[in-house]
């Protein structure tokens, strides 16, 4: 039994990598195929305009380059209230941009396999979840599989796709940030391809080029050409599942495993990204909204009544999305005390405005 277990994982990883390579060859030259696999600080808003890579051109390159915003979610209370707030501010941002906006349509990709009661409020595509047990308790693995289904089964009018998340609040109209035919993405300081080169070489072999070809990104926020994403998505799904089955990769990447999988898959298909630090902010670490487009409220915001951050310790005042897993936040959340950064104040004001205007909030 011990010997069998020792041989099983290396064999599984080898087979998974072979499948990924096969997938790249197929998806680079054929229509999208649906099916399961067998197995911190920067100085400039535009961080990097990469050289080389695949140019992503739309059909109307000299006109507006419209992008479709897509958000994956489950039907949990937790995901649902975030999606409702997110879509509220998407609509307001798009409306405020006027007729020249590059913001196109919006889709919530619901990956629980059945409609919910918000289908009429939020444009929704219902995707099937992974088979039971395949996500190994890491529900985020449903995201790439949901995108594969949506891209195959939906007639997307826009030439580009913005992959966003439920806990994004759009502060102002977003232009198509993809430049010179490349994708556009936010750089995450904790995505470090060079640090994990040994693990990543299983999925991005040396003959593909330096490991720095893997951008320090996740799949969101990313604006990428629709046709490029159709090629990336199946690979992203296969790489995610292979990494989760690989004990070394699973231990190294943890909760950001699916982000690494997207970065690797984008690199495997030769799609480089312009890195924009001004794509979004993440309170409480980012204190000002400034010229950013998105507030990402992934971190809890804990403060004492003097406005001092007490991160790691529950504050006298707090806003943390995880406080509202079983029920949505109430209307008219208490505003933070004086001294709390403008980014946190703006976030709470925007949540309050959305909940005040959305029908049947909390029902």
C-alpha cells in the first residue's frame, strides 16, 4: 500500500501534465471543446508592457473595444448578496459613462447547476458544477469549469471579457485597459512565479521559456480577448485540477492555487498582460480610492473607535464580508469612526447605497 501510494502521485502528475500539453495543442488550433479532463509595491500605474506574446485584436480595433463583464458565483447567501451589490454598481458605472463606454454586457455565471430567484434581477448563465468530490473541498475549482461552459454555450457579442468577482465594487466606469493587443490584469504581490519555479516547471516546462513569462496575476480582474480566453479556459481548468491533485503544488499555492493556474495557462498560450496597479484597491491596506476602478473587499476591516487599524483582532468597529455568510448585511451599516481611511469609508457608503436601493434586501 505504501509503495503504491508513492508511485501514484508522480504518475498522476505526469499524466496530468501530458493532458495539459495535449490540451494546449488542441485548443490553439480548434474550436473550444467542452469536457472534463481525465485526471508589493510598484511606482507606475502601468507596471509593465510585455514584449512578445499573442496580440489580442477585436473586430473593431479602431472603434470602441467593448468588453463583457463576467462573474462566477454559487447560489449561497454569501455569494448572492455580493453579486447583487456588484451588479448594482456595474449598472451605475456603465450608465454614468455615457454612449462612449466600453463596458458592454454583464453575466453572473451561476455554477450550482440550477436557477435561483435572482435570474430576473441579474443576467445569469447557469453552469453545471464539477462532479461531486472533484473540487476536493476547494470550491473555487468550479470557476474555470464554469467559464469553459459559458464560453462554449453563449453567443458573446463583445470582443473582450472582463473577469471580475462578487466582492468587487466598481467605483467608476472601466475602460478597456488592454493595450497593444495584450490582456490587462492587476498584479498581486503574493503571486511569485520565480519563488515557486521548481513547482511551476511541472506545468510550464523550460522549453516554453523563462518562468518570468508567467505574469504575477490571477484570473480576476483581467480583461482579455474573447478568442484568447476560449483557448486559455480549458487549459486553466486542467491545470487547476492537476495542481490540486499534486501535493507539492497544493501545499505551495494553497488558497491561491487557481490564480497560479490561470497565470500559467495564460503564459502557455502566449498571452501576456499589461499589469495595472490602478485596476483596483484592497482595503484596509490601500487607504485612498484615488483613480482606481474597483474596490476589492477581500480583507476584513477592523478599527478601534479612534480610527486605528486592529487587523488580526476584532475591532470595536468592523466590516468583514465573512460576518455575513449566512445572512446579508443589514441596511444602513454603521459608518466607521473618524480617522478610518477614505477607502473603507467609501466602501461602506457604497454597500449602504446599494442595499437601500435593491428590492427585498434581506428577505
